[in-house]
């Protein structure tokens, strides 16, 4: 390299003015790309759109159940037993009156209207799904924050969670329902408990990553108390993966409830749920497959829609976990 | 714009690579329409052309387009890429596969991720030969050993059997170079090959590339953002700005008589290695920070096996007075960041004393530490991770003072004032970090730290992640702040040029120890310790003075 020829300094003022031209030449100022907000990205995702429409449809069915040509799902009429879909029959109201009724999805062996039971069952399933997700997230977030932040408790807490995860979820749920007797509340709690370790693990891992971020260290340097660091800096940055996880728990919760009811250890048979309807139709499956077919379709479509919604949310909110495309 | 400068010797070779009127598109939602446009250049046999530019200038895109590695979102819209006269712009994949490694090859910035972690280095070089040459196993093995010898790796037999993680960064990059050159390609593309390396390793790798290139007569397209590296390695230089090639010419011409205003601005922004004494070294002002035999030891305890002890820092003694800047320089793993983090108590020191004014903070309990925290603030390297993405700038800036009881209104007023000080618009208050560029974010971080009116400001590689022109501005800002507020500053950096610009005192660290400590100008003019001397000797482009 030529060491002798030191740069004939372009006059100092020349270079100085070049530096001051910065604003005009600045690459930086030109390169800030306005990003689409999370909500805009979510809205643009095809999966989210389709699944969202399905979910809105199911939600309105659940809310509008009484006005959709249904009768009280617990009503039955011995004269209308085992009707095929679209057959006409009659149904006895609680006052002992007979009403003519069209059985869109046929009737079961007690003469109950499967259509009404399936529509009302949508309510139960959606409530169970949403409530399970909320309960599991609430406990999981608290436990995960504690495990991620209070290091001495981490080991103990996570070993308990490992223990819980070692037992099949459905067995824990069956045992808990058996202990407490089946009601909406107990079933929700029984389904949520096995999901808690998963959320705890997720939150803990997020906390452990995010607490190393410089902005968290900056907050500590700014004298922010630990609990505020958790609430203000760490938790809001966990939201995206938690929303995604929540949708999957919701879908799993709906499935588990159906399984429990089908096995006869879920909600009492008088509460119309898809699982209960299917359980009652099981014995007559060969002659009257519609008893299982219609609630099964609803169950499958609901779970599929929620899972697609979750996938879409993951792709848009949580790019790190997104599938490679 | 990008007229080829025909002058003399370099023109006698036929070009191994010729790029004509290249235009590469960007996806619709990008900040501009094209990644690069109307780019023309030639690389002759045995010639090294440096592509220089800041981030987002499109320099890597050009390299990828030559290798045929462009993602589908970046289509070549116009122009031609000729490799030894053959148009490969839209060559089918099968043809590109034949050409890669045999006629053109590429080395990357991060050798750890460019190498396959589950294959030995020998197998990875062997794979190239197996795919592209008819050699027998015996010949291949000989060839692998000879190329490893050629890239000056010690103990070739062991290297062949090593996995990438068992080698150092510099050794890995040598393996990459061996892999790239084993079939003697006519063109080597090097995409920031030394950016991830320490300065002394960088010097060795640059020398290796120069030697090998001269020996094999390879044409090299060398991509870098560092004018120091350009000065060391280039024969010709092309400068890119936002996808436009604004200047191309011989090194001497571009570095000494830059034509385009952008090139002048870039070169003016490169900090000069300053060796004269800085005027305002206040040697009798109050001592703000005194560090005595500070040590930090990490114990790696495992259930089985023995405990590993790492001395991240030991026997560190420092002192900073009001209005003074102390620089800590050293390579990665030297412990300089550990010292900074101990001082602001983001990690607890193992032993020693840290005195902030008259308060001992090395051993103080967390609760008692809180009131002291506002007196020392830290600014981090990565401006993209230093701000909570869910909080707007106003909230981020007001958080600190409000933690210590300042009212919202007063905090807001102060935040507006400080935004003015760091040359940001008041409208920034209600915007979120992702709406700002890296340099702007770093300004916000500085303003946030100053909100606390600290006595001590610790800057941990605070300008290292910034483009050179932005770096110059932020350095100027630091200087201004120090003069106006008379803060004591601890400035951690790996860049000697930067250190020479801002530091009154200098501590050189190596392997956890301070090997040299004293007034910066003395160390820069007359380094005593051999490590310091080696560090200075390795600094790229020291024969050129860039800055104003």
C-alpha cells in the first residue's frame, strides 16, 4: 500500500460543507418504511378472514338460538322419536301443549329436536372454549411471570408443571370432573388445568428472552420497579404469542368438552352439548347416523375455523413462529 | 451517472464480470421502487472492485444477483450480467449450479451460519470437489489439505476433522475462503467478509484475500461499508447510494479526490484517528466514578463434571472526572461490556469497589440502589432493541423521571426540551419506535438517558450499529452533550477511530484485564503495551485520513 502519499486534504471547509449537506444526502431519513399496523396485517390475511367469517357466523347462531326456529332443547315427545332429517312431527311443551314442529336434523330416541340441541350446543361449546382459554391464560401468565422473574421459585414451579404435563390431559379432566361432579364451571376448570403448564412454559420462555432485551435493561436503569417492568415492558410484548396460544387452547377446550360429554363424564346429559348429542346417538348409529353426523359437522367446522384463525394470527402477529413460506 | 472510468493498467485484462444497466425491483410495499438501477461496472481478472455503501444501498443485492441468489421478490428487471462474456442474467438454475464454485464463488459475513454445523470442515470442502470435479477420493483429500495449507490454517489434518463450532471466527472465515477458492474460480464475491470479525483478525483475513487473489489472478467483488477496509484492499471503488451508483473509479482517485457530494459526505463522516490532546480535559474536576479492582467471574456450574470459571473482568481500576470521557477499547470478549454493565449494576460485580461520587454501589442492595440509579444511565448498542416497541417515545422518555416522582406535565415539558437538544421534532412524542430510523432511535435513547440528569453516562458501543454518516452525527451529539452538561462519560467501543474522537482517557482491555490506561492522546501517539500496538497496527485504512 502506498503510504507516502498522504491525502492532499481537500480543504477542510470543503469537507465540512459536505458533512453539512447531510440532510440533503441522508440515506437514513429516506429509509424509514411506514409499516402496516398489526391490525392491518391481520385483516389482510386470508386465513384470518375466512375463519373470522365462520366464527362470526357461529357466534351469531349461538346468540340468536331462540329465534332460529328452535324449541327448548330439553323438550321431547314420545310420538316424534327417531325422526329423519326434515321430517315433520310434533313436540310437547312444558305446559303440556302439543306443537307441530319441523325436525330439520331429525330427532333422537327420546323425541328431542336435534337441530335445537345442536344450535343451543353451539352456545355451550363456545363458552367452554373461550372460558377455558381465558382461565388457562390467566393462571399461565401469572405462573409464567413468577417463574421467569423469581428465579428461586423457577425450579420448583416448572417441575410441578412438568409433572402435570406428564399426565394425559383427558385423564386429569376426567378425574377432576369425577371429584367435583359435572357442571359448566367444573368442566371449564377441569379442561383448563391441564392447559396451564403449556401457557406457563410459553410465558416463562418469553419472559426469559424479553428480560434480556436492552429496553428492559434500560427500564431497570431508569429505576422502574420490578412489578412495573413486568406489566409495562414484558407482558405487552408477550401478547402476540399469547393470543395465538389462546386460540389453540380454545379449539382444544371445545374438543375436550365434546370428548368428556361423549364419554358421559362431562356436562350432565340434560345440558345440550355436541358431545352429549353424539353420546346419545351412539347406540343407534347404524340406523340413525344423523344423530352423530350433525353435531360432528359443527364440532369439526368450529375447531377447524379456530385453528385456521390461530395459524393466521401466528403468521401475522408472531413472525418468528410463522411457517417459512 | 456511472460512467466507467477508463484509465490505464486495469483495462488491459478482459473483464471476468461485467454488469450492464442492471435494474432490480423491490416488492410493492418497499420504501423505493428499485433495489438498484442502472448499475454498470466491470471486474477484470486479478482486480479487486469494492462496492461501498451504507445499509440499504443495494450492495448485497448486486452480489446476490451475480450469484443467482436473489429471492423471487427482487426480480432483475433490466440489464445484463456477463461472466467471462457469458450472459448469466437469466441463466437456468442448472447452468448457475455448474458455474458456482467452479467459475464464481462467494463468501459471507457470518462464517458460522454459512458453514454446515453438522459436517466437518474437510467434508464441506470435499463436497465442493465431489460435485464439481472428477477427482478420486485420494486426489480430493490431497487437494483439501493443500487448500487448507494455502489459507494458512495451522495443523491441516486437525482442521479437516474439525466441526465449525470448534474453530474461531477467523479460522471459520478461512475455511469459507478455502471452500470458495478450491476450484480456482475466476470471480470471488466477498460480502462483508470481515464485518463480524475483530480488527486484528480482520487484518489477517484481508491480507489473506489479497495474497490469494494475487496468486490466483482472481477477480474480486468486495462488498463493505467500511472505508478503512476499502483503503486496505481495493484497486477500484464503486460507491452506492440508495441503489444508484454515484461514483466509480480507481481507489486513489475516489479516496483522495472524491467527485460526488455523497462520497465526500461519507468520507467526511469517517472519524479520523486523532492523536492531539483534546482541549478541555478537566483534570481537577470532581471525581464522578472511581472503580477499584473490580472483578466479575462467571461460574458455569453443571450437575456433573467440573465447574468452569470465566474471568470476564479482573483487577479493573478506572477513574472519571466531571466533564471527562473515558474510553474502553478492546476486541470482543475483552470484558469491556461486562465492566460497563457492572458499573450501572445491570450485573452484580463479584468483587471490588465502584464509587459513584461518594456512594459505594458495587455491594449495595437493590432497594438502596434505586435512588442512585438516576445518577447513572446507559445507552446500548442496538437502537432497534433499546426501545419498547409497545410504548411511544413520550411514554418511554417520561417513564424515568416519573419513577422518581416528577409530575406528568413537568416530565412532558422536560421531554420536549430534550428532544430539541437531540435535534428531534416535538411530534416524535406521540409516535412509536418503529416509525424511526436507527440513528433517530439512538437519539431518542440518548434523550431518554438525559431525562434523568445523570452524572455518569455509559455508552456501550452506542454508535457501532449505525451507518458511518449517522455515526458522525451521533458522535457530534455526544460531544455537544458533554460540553453543555459537563457529564462524565464512559464510552465503550471496539473502534479506535471513534475512541480517538471522543475520549480524554483510554483504557485498553484484553481478556478481562486493562492492559494499558492513560490519557488518550498519549496512548494513541505512543502505545506501550504490545496488545495495544497490535490493535493499532491492525486498524484498517490507517494510511488514509478521511474525516474533516
